[in-house]
C-alpha cells in the first residue's frame, strides 16, 4: 500500500516541501530509499525500523520503497525520519492514510522512538504557510522557533507514540502558542555593557561613530589593550534590532541549528568571532550541501576578526564580496544559493609582530622591514572597505583603578539611534542603503558637501600630514556620520578634523 | 668625458679593486692609461694585485663597451666625478682612501663643504626621530648640508628634515645609483636629487651588498666636517661611520639617550670614549670653527618663520605636550575636555605644524 506524507528541507535559507512517499508491498524483504538521499537519509531506515518496533508498533518484513520528491534535489540530514516512520505506519495500516497530507512533519528519530531536534525549523515554518496544511509537527525542543511564525499551528511532539496518538485522534492536543513580542523582548538583553571598559575614551568615541554610521573599523594595539573587550561591546550600542531583522537573523541561525534550547528569537545583534585558522568555506559559507558561513551568522550584527593579519590571505579576500553586496552567492554545479550577510566588520591586530610598536610600556624589538611586511599582509582592497582605523593603547595597571568608566551602553545607543534615524530619512529613496557606510561615490558627492574651510583642511591634511588621497572618500563618509551624531545640517571642518583622526594607517606613521 | 674619467669608469667596474689598491697601481704606473695597457705579470708586481684582479684589469680593454655605459648614465641624468675633477667634494679629497670616482645624481656645489653627517639606527624610537629632526633642521636652516645614508630610521629623518626646511642634503648609497635601497625611499631619493645629490662609488646597477656599507660609511663621514650619531645600539653601522670619522680626523658627536634603552648603548660608548655630547646644533658649530664662522654670518640672515597664533584651548593642550609622547586619552583626562574636542584641536595643531603624531595615538611637540 502507498502512503504520502509531507516534510520539508532547506535550500539556502529557504525551505521547500518534500513529499515522502512510502510504498509497502509483498515481496522479498528489502528497504530502498530513493530521491537523491545522502548518507544520513539512507541510514534513516535503521532508526525508523528500531523506533517503530520500540514504540510498540508492528514492522512487517516486506518490500519497502521510500521516495523523497522532488527526486532531483539532493536530500540531507535526518529530519525525514519521523515522516518516513509515519508513512510506513500508514502504509501498513496502523494509521489512517489521509491524515498524513494534513500535516508537515519534521523530526529525527532516536532508536527508542523519541524525537530529536532538527535544523532549519524557522524557515520551514515560514514556508509551510504556503502549503495547504493544518499545522506542522516539530520536535519539542524546536517548538519556539516554529511558533514565532504568525498563522502556523505548531504541534510539538516528544516521541513517535505521541504523534501517532495525536494523528489517529486518540489524544487531543491544541497547537502550541507563543507570545512573539514577549519572547522578542525577553531575548533583547545583552550581558555586557560599555561601562565595563575603563579609560579608552578615544576608542570608545570611534566605536560610537562606527556604530552610528555602520562603518567597519580596525583596531590596532598591543596585546592586552582591550581590543576584544571593546569589540564585544559594539553590538550593545548598535540600534536595537527590529522584529524583521530578528527574524532574518534567527532564520540563518536556525538553518545551522544553533537556536536549540535558547529563546525562539534572536533579539540581540549577533557577535561572531571566528578563530583566525578558519577556512574560507567556514567563513563565507558553502560546502557540498551549502551552509551559511560566519559572515551570514553575523548578519545584522558584528563580525569580529581578531589578529587580522593571521587570517589566511584567501579568507580575507573572500570577505570582499559580502562587504560590498551584503550577501554571499554560493554557486555550485547543481544549485546556487544566496545568503544574506550584512554585518559590521570589526578587526583587531597588533601594530607589529612583537606587538609593542608604539607602546610606552615596552620597547618594540621588530625591524622596520618586519613591521612593514606585517602591515602589508592586509591588502589594499580590504583596507579600502574599512572606514575607521584607530590605535588602542595599553592602559597602565595603576590607571585601571582610577580611570573613569564613562557612559553605559544605553546612553550611547540612544545617540546612535538618533543618528541612524537621520540616515534613514536621508536614504529613504535609495535602495539597499541603510546607513552612511553603504554610500557609493555618487551618494558621497550628493550628501557630503563641504565648505571652503573644509576643503582647505583636507588639502592641508593631505599635503602636510601625509594623508593618502585614498582616504578622501572615507573621511567624507565618517564626517557625515559625525555630523549626524551632532544633529548638524552639514559637514563643517571640525567634523572633518575629527574624521581624519580615525585614519591612523593613512598617516604613514608606520615608517 | 675625458680619457681619465673613462678609464676610471672602466676600472670602477671591477668589484674588488678598491681605492687603496687603485692608488698603489697609480703610484707604480703613473697614469690610468698605463694601468689598462699593462701586461698581467707586470700588474701582479703591485702589492694586493693577484691573478684574478690582474686578469680582470687586462680584460677591461677588450670586453667592455664603455660608450654604452656612459650613454646609459647620461640618460639617467647621472654624472661622473673623479678625484681629478674640480667639483670633487673637497672634504672627501682629504681623506686617505678617497674614492677615485663618484656617481652623482643631482648636484654637488662648493657650499656643500659646510656639511655635517647625521647617522643612526634604522630602528629609531620617537625620541631619536625627534632629536635627529631637530638637529638636522637647525643645521640645514643655517645652510649646513646634511649628509646621511638614505637608510631607514635616523638617516631618512635627517634627509627629510633638511628638505622640509628648504636645506640641502646629500645621500650616500651602499648600492649603485640605479638601485634604490631601501625601496620605500624612492620618492625621497628623487627629492634629494633636486635639493642636493645622491652619490655612490659603486657601478650603476650594483646591489646593496653587505660589504659595501662600511665603504659607504667612510664617504658619509668623509663628506662631513663632523659626524653626529643619534641613537645606535652596541653593534651598529653608525659606530663604523663614527670610527671612520675619527680615522679621517673629523669630529664625532653623540646624542645621549635613556640609560635603559638599547639604542643608547652605542652613543653612550662614544661619549665615554670622548665624543662630544650633543644637545642641539650649537654644540656642533661650537666645535667646528669653519662651520661656526659660516653659521654666525648666516644666522643674522635667518629669520624664523612666525608661528601661527594659537587659540586659548590650543595653547592649553600645546602646553601639556613635550618631546615625551602623550596619549590622546590622557590629554583628554588632564584637560577635562571630551576626547572628540581634543582630537579636533590636536588635528588643528598638527596642521599648523606645531605638534606631531607618533605611533600609539600619542603626540609630541615639533621642534
């Protein structure tokens, strides 16, 4: 007998429905799975058979064929287990067959029949709205992720027996409901605050500007100067996430399967700090079954690259596309998928190989040639995408105690939010521009008008301070953000003067 | 180009034939022409001329197209000055192993006799940079030509400071003039050729061989009436230059540094051995009479450029700064001004040329 059930799978960060067809007929006992299954899907027969038997159902030793349609897309993972098991029960007459078409079923089976978590529940729940189903059956641990989607009935289940009882009408169960706004608000707290950082007023100010304009920032400082500490707190001063942003970000994390056990929505801006040994694929996304990489997991948040110079050359070069487009396109022979990746890049590095160049506590032991070689590991094109570079000095121990702590994150965030509001109305008509950092040359020409005094200042800075002309556009962008923070109508020379201060690497202090 | 110059040019193409051995040859043969026409076994009678050298010398007549070489030099704007020429630097002529031939890009003028050599470590600290800048600027402003070696660190600062105040400077290379070493000083190289000269005794395309540098150092010290060492660790090329200066009977000066810094070991050693301790340019001109007279004449003519007026807050911040670097956060703390205002004011002061940023977002006064 034949049974047809519904399940779902992920391509990119979107889901598509998979029909799970199970056919059981008399013949030589066998179990075949077709429809381009991968190893995990093929192995599901062992889990399914054990789970069926251990849940007290009958498994008839007959000829079983499982087809996962559409048959030409590769299927991966163990999320079809539950659907296959139900299909077999229906095909062997232990469950009404027509009921299966009314639910979208997800879940990996354990040998004892309990249901394990799966990846990508959120995009699947979103996609299920387009199907004519009454609801989706998900593993208990994934219930919150699924329930944040409006207008979908979510039925969380613990084990196979519970599912069968529910489907055959032996047990009543209402859909699981979640107050999305409540859940969203609950997840918005950061554990960190800028008030924890002592001293470093200059660096903090630069961080505020970076946050206000969405600018990428590079911190250069000796070991132990607090670069990581500053970077970790950057998300706390970025504008609060909107529900839409939160859904986007949660969707990507759901595909990876990180959301397990945590609140159903990611309400805080993600902070991703991959180690410098990371491979290109892990950073950017990809693989034979494409997965989002760190850049996409940092979507709407911060990607922090500590020890920037230690990252492989290739890894830094692949960063250029997402920095430019805010998305990653992974093209493979069979498919191509696109992952959103709009993040703020925060990078940190030492000023030289030994780490103490320009440090007042300790003398640097590097030769000029080594320092130069070290600096040249970051390519020009990457540096061109970083608007601010600042030096973060080491704070002396005795200063740590009497340093002022300054403002807390909330106060700074309010200013940042105001500046962002100005930018929002400025770029209302432009597509794909949300903040000053995304401006292209023509936008800079339009929005960054400077007066004569300003032009003179820039000219002086280029002539006298050795500021490279390459810095020109970046300085204009950053000045606009400084003006926005101040609520000023246009850029004046004090804005420019401050902006130039955040171009350490252009001032050719490094020999 | 006359015959002697051409002959010397040929002879200079031989790597191992230095000034001393060439001198020996000239004493024996009288003229360069005779050397080139001599038989190998005759050449070998001269002390220091072995089988290899003698065959290299006698093969010069046939193998090398000197016209082509000269053409190439002319195309690059390089002139050749021999020890027999009138415009050969006087200071250099009086040393015992003065190079017979100099490749010159730029121009050496008679006034370049008033020269002081400024040398030091390639790994200069901001203290050393400031000291080198101050001394070089003060001397160059008073028409003293600054001689150095175009190396990284102190050398670069010495050349740059001289150029920045409109003075003259001479760079002596340890490679041929066709090779700029270190490569990042390419622009500085060009600028020097317009306000002084870049010179070398090595053939056009000779690389920066390790053994060239001690030879180059004797020219640096030989061109100057005195040699100032700013920051040198215990084993340093700058000390070789100082030794050469002593051998040549020139003055040696040393700028003291911190006793905790490795970069002071060499300079302090010199002071212990009797080199004059230098704080500013006056200590130098005091010691060298001819220089002193020249500077005194000119000093009346030098009119200091009036510094731009500083505003109240600018003055407040400027007064906090010294030659010891101060970090921007601590300026902000001491003045109780928000850091963004401080950074705007610092930028203003920097553009006015009163202060300078050093690595670590720190600031010092300019001298």
